[in-house]
C-alpha cells in the first residue's frame, strides 16, 4: 500500500467480492497490510466494516504494519488463536 495513491472503482468492486480460489470464495480470517498512508488505512478499515455489514458477516481483523516481518508475526499469531 506504500505505493498506492488511490483505488479505482473496479478495484473496490473486486475487493467487495472478496478473494476467489477456483471460482469459490476463499475463507479469509485476517488481513495484514504493510505500509499505507493514514487515508489508505482509514479507507481499508471502512471498506472492511462495510463489507461485513452488507454481507451480514463477522468483521475480519485488519491490521497495518511498517514491515513485512511484523505482518508475518501477526498473521502467525492469528493462525494460532483463530485456527
């Protein structure tokens, strides 16, 4: 996200649909994002909340990190606690 300046409409729609694997939704339990300006971080949090509300699902934890190593450590911890 460090390099991202804006998110176009197609990208927002794809994000709202969620990740697919062989045409089927992948179960996402947490998202770690490295970098990102204050505005991108705020936008990502708002989109995450909106998707959870629209899909009537539990909000997926989204956290931001300055380094890839920090993000990987957090993801490992999420895997251990969330199964």
